[in-house]
């Protein structure tokens, strides 16, 4: 069905990090009209000539670009998640590859799958479902459990399929419980 990246997360509170990133994007979005209004009205307020106006416009634009790059850099630094492997979800089972290790789980050995929200996406291009990553908890029939942080977008299919949609489809196919906690 689909391949998803398995991520290593270095941040202890992903929900707070997602909110912080959204606030930073709001700063960028809110500052653009503010700088535009200031650029247009500043020469009139200060009784400046047209030549000064021609200087202040590019300077204000340059300041906005610098602010945009600094905030974007901060957001990318916040989203410090490394790919440590991938998991393939098929109709027959789960195939997990981390490093050089390949583990295959058929669905007869799985008791329950649980998908939980992890890190909110900061923009619409990061995610199809509103979250950048999810926690996939695999509970086996022998009592063992495994939790993985997986990306929302698939590696294959041109990133058109989300892990959320895959789990909804899997819920219809498999004989065990598939819980989606949203």
C-alpha cells in the first residue's frame, strides 16, 4: 500500500513545538501587510520627498525578506527530525526497515494498531491531515508493543497518500482493531 518515513524526534513536547512554529508563521503573515502599510504611509507621515520614498521602499522590502529568512531558519531548526528508516504498510503486513535491520510483521501476529497525533504541521504543504507526524503503536498478540514516529506523507505515490488515510483503509481490510485517535 504505502511507505512512510520513521523519524527520530529530539524534542520532548511536539505539540508545543508545533504551536510555536505556527506563531512564527503568523508573525511572517502579519508582518507583510504591516510593512506594506508602513512603506506607503511613512513618507506622508514624515513629510518626506519622493526621492526618500524611493529609498525607503526597497529598504522596507529588504527588512521584510531578512525577517522572513530568519523566521524560516528558526522553524527549520525547530523541526529537527531525522529519518532513521521506513515502514511499508501492505495488505499482508508491516515491513519495517531501520538501518540495516529489516523486520516483517504479518497481520496474524498483530493484535491492534493505534495511530495518534504527534506533531502539528506548520503549513498546508507539510501535511495532508494537519499533522506532520503520528505515533504508530503496534500491539502484538504475544503482549509486546512497539511505538514508531512516522511521517504523515508517504514516500511513494508522489506524497499523495497520508498515513491517516492508509490507516482508515487498513481498518476496513484487517481482522484486528485499528484505532485512530485524532
